[in-house]
C-alpha cells in the first residue's frame, strides 16, 4: 500500500551480514541442474559460474533497492526535507547512499575478474577456490560499508514515524496549551479514522484527522507536545523541528480555554499565542475560545476584550465547530504556502550553487 510519508514506502533494508547470508543461500541453490553427459570439469565450471553470478546479482539487487527506493531528496516536500536535515542530516544521508551505491561497480569488477579466471581454469578445485575468493571479497566490501547500511536503516526508521501528509491538500494545525481541547476538536470534525504518527522530541502521538469541507479533502493535525508550551523551554533543534510545521500549516488553529479549566491562566495562554504567531509569521492563524459552555460570563467578557475576533466553540458537543471549519477554509490560501515552499526550494538550490562556487 502506498503511504503518504515517502520514507514509509522504503522496503526493508538488510544489514551487511543479512545480505551476505541471503545471497549465500540463494547462490547455493543456483546451478545444481546440469546434464551428466557434460564432462565433470565443465559441469563444475557451469555450477561455480552460476553460483558466483547469483551471489553477486543478489547482493547488487539488495544494495540497489536500498538506494533507489529511498526518496529522491530533491523531490521531497520541504516539511520532510527540513526534518530530514534536523533528524538525520542531509549530507550524511547523501554520503551513505553514495557509498552504498558505489559498491556496485566494485562488485561487478570483482565478479568479472573471478569469472574470467574460472573460465580459463582447467582444475575444478581452482574454480571452487575462485568462486569462494570472489564471495569473500564481496563480503568484506559489504562489511566495510556496513555502517552506511545501518545508517540508512536507522534513518528510514526515524523518518517513517513522522506523520503522513497529503502534500497539496488544505492542512489545519492545532496549537494551544494542554487540555484546552485540541484532541476533542480533531475527534469531533474528523470523518475518517484519524492516523497516529510521531513527531520528533515529543513522546506523545500526533494525530492526523481527515474531513471534507465543500467536497475538498482537508487534514487536521493535533500536535500534543509540540505547539503547547513556551518556546523558551525548547532547545534549538526542537525549535527547528517545530518550525518545519510552517510548510505544513495552511492555517493554524490556536485554541484557548477562557474557563481556565485546562489549568493554564488566560494570561499565559496569551503569551503562548504571541510566541506561536512570532514563530509562524506567514501562516494564517485563527484564535478559538473553546469551552464557552463552562466559562463564566464575566470571564468570557474579559477574555473577549483581550483577544477580540476569537471564534467561540464548544468542541465537546460540536457547537460552532462547523462554522469554524468554514471560516478556517476561507483563510486557506494553497498558493501562498506553495510560494513559501518554492522559495525554500529556490534558497536551497542557491545555497548549493554558492557552496559549489566557493
Ligand atoms: N466543558 C467542556 N469541556 C471540554 C470541551 N472541549 C474539551 N473539553 C474537555 O477538556 C479536557 C481536555 O480536552 P483535550 O481535547 O484532551 O485537550 P488537549 O490536551 O488540548 O488535546 C477533556 O476532559 C475534554 O473533555 C468543551 O468544549 N467544553
Ligand atoms: Mg490532546
């Protein structure tokens, strides 16, 4: 099944030892059938040649698969590209992919040299020795690049845990302190089964909900542990991982709880709002007052004065939610995020050109 996260589509990558073992088992099954009428030395030659060819073919297939099924970095959505840089390191990844791929011509060389020797040899012991020498050399080549294979395996594991997103589909990202009602909102609007994913530096699960508004598929992302506390409490790498959301969020739904039943003073919620706005200056942001059902009128009035233009909802029973979703859609401008993405890709190629000049 095709997954939305490009890293989740990479097939299993084997370690060096696994590839050696796998190719060995396959190769011993090769070349066992041959006519008794052929002289023994020729029979051995055919068998040894096909075993070596099979061993070499299997190893190359596994290496090729590992590299070619990796997403093309140039084509990655900036959301994934940014996170690849933060979590894995693009240069390191490119180096590992290159090193693994570069084994292939060397394997061809080793294989061809030994096949030549086997074709010329007249003694069947020597043919066997040649075959096993070739396999030995290929195995040590693989072992010498085993760190690179492990790196690719780890990188795939890390990256494929990220949420899968439909690249050009309107995306709403929820923000706000814990317990203000983000999950409740996502649950109440999501028509399809929400998907569970991981996001770096939070142990809690990110939920991607799906819904249709005016026949348009929309995704809504619940981000526990991400946009729910002051940025000053984050280290730099965490902040960068959070900043990657700017390529995803066509609109940010900033949820507040004027009842303060969530346990956070309203003033602190205003501070967080300011920080999130500062962090995402280009993404439209809507302020939402949730839990207006349990907010005392005096408190609600005070909240309205401090944060005018907030949308008032009761996520718990869906009051005002449909209206909110339509308002949010009106703020979504697919083109402008596209521009942001294009600008990012443009910057990236300029940086690359600059670094090549110097
Ligand atoms: N009274 C009331 N409670 C709500 C409302 N929305 C959410 N809650 C409750 O607030 C608590 C926290 O909600 P949750 O969605 O888990 O918050 P999150 O941490 O922001 O995802 C839960 O007990 C919800 O049932 C609402 O509109 N009214
Ligand atoms: Mg939640």
